[in-house]
C-alpha cells in the first residue's frame, strides 16, 4: 500500500473508504451490538476464530477507523480509542502494572495524571517515584529492581519543558522499562515518539486531534501485542471505551488537523514573541523562543513548537486573576487545541491536585498563566492581551 504524507493520511487514513452506497464520508455505526447470521458465527467471534464485531465496547467500525488512522500517523502497529484522555492514561498504566511494581513518572504532569499516580496507584500496591526527567542522574537514582514503566509528557503541561526523547527511549530500553509518552501537545504531525524508541504513545483526543471542543476522548498507540492486552483487559473489563459518535467526530476533526496545527503554531510563535517583549511579563515558556531550553529540540525531535504558551507576569496572584478576568476575546477555560483561544491559571485549576510543595517541585508557580492559542486572527489575540495588561 502506498504511504502518503501525514497531511494526506489525516484525511484518508490507512485506506480509502468504499461505501456500497457511494457515501464520501464514512457512516456512523451508532449501535450497541451487532447481529450474527447464526449461533455458529456468534460462537466463532467470541472464540476469536472469526473476525467481526460483537458489541461496541469490544469494537466498532467507526471506532476502528479512528484507531487505524492514529496508529498510522504515529507509525505504530495499532491503537485503542478510549472514552477520555485519562482513560488512555489509566489504560496504558493499569494494563501493564500490578501490585509490587514500580513506576517512574515525570515530576511535572497534567494534574489528573499526577493525581492518579500519586494517590490512586499506591492504593493498589503500585509504587511511584516522581523525578525531573531532564536529569538522567535522577532517572538512574530512581531505578529499583521492581521498576517496570517510565511515564512522561513532552512538552510538559503547563510549563512547556521539553524532554529529550532519545535519552528517555534509550534509558527505558537499557533497563527494560515500558516507556509511555503523552504526545497531546504536539500531535503526530509535530512529534513521533516511536522514532526515539518509545513503546506507547497516548493522546487526549479531546484536544488537537478533535480540535472543536465538543468531544472528550483518548487514544493509546503501540504494538499489536500491547494494544491487544489493553483492549482485552482494562478497556473490556473497566469499560472506558469511546462512543461511536465521539469517534466519528474525531475522524471528522482529523481531516483539518494539518491546517489547524500550522495556524496554531504560526500564531503562537507571534504571541510568544509579543509576550517576551512585554514589560509586564517576567518570563515566557514556549519552545519556539530561542530563550527556551527546548528550542534546541526543534527540527530533530519536534517539527514545530505547538500552540500552547505559559508565562508569568510581573505582579501578585491577584494581578494574575485581574489580568485573566480582563480578557474579552480569550475564553477563561481549561483544555486546549480548540478554535477558541483559551486562558487559565494552572495552580488553581488544572494542577490543583498538586500540593503547593508539589507544584513548586514541578516548577508550577502561583503566577503562571497558560494560554492555548486558537484560530482567531492573531492580531485580535494580541490586542486582547494588550488591553488586559492595562488593568494593573
């Protein structure tokens, strides 16, 4: 089969859809169960002797289209779609770890990923050590005889720290750890962790993959063996599987992913440069800036710097609240990757599961503001921020 460029694959997927009625868009299979022609066929499908669908929690043609498209984009063998991004995180961890195992996780993570690792996994006898994954010595020091997995995201939410995937992939392979990378901020168009030896790649499909702010979903990409285990255990028995309608919406959103990401990146670069020069901004965190440590990874590890910026203002926590409240075009909301520009305060919102001490260790200050640059005219975005800066 001919291999197309990513921009083309976002539209067409692994193979051209052929509908018997000539429909251009693949239909939505909005069904809970599938009929068998006879008892023998039902038995054969349950026994795994015949390919086909049984029940949507176990598989659905619309969901399968999404899984195949993401597996191809991440250059992985297979993928599993989940009901939420956290469904993807939990499935990628719980499928492979058991009581007595040890997980090495990045000290800075999305707040709910951190809460799962810090508060839930220990209840099941899974040990977790949080480390600064920019420091290989800390990784080495965290190793234990029962270490089984390494989990990180890059760039890190919300302070945009970029991790060295080559180092992490080599480290995990050397010590026989399953490596899991959350690639939500980059999408497969800007970063492919598989190229650096990473075993499992996950996404909150809620964000850029869907791109329209009307779905919550997740994706796990990996080898056929890993994905089969995830589907036959955690997804089947715990049940965090995606609805066909949500899968259909993400399939639709993927068709414009390439053009959307190009616009997000282009506008974010301009806004980051504007913020870096503003007298009321003390620091800007964006890998597209030469002042950012992650800038060195552009070109080799990352094709672009993404659409999310974090920055600190010269002022108090109350000044930060006043600044956010003064924006008019920017929408005060958590999440990212939508057509709308979204602005939020991580310490009190997305990363509130951290204690103040944990936030400090993760580099998340009380004055940090995160902004997901949308698809509006970039001048309008900068004008809105400029007006908000006038409140203090």
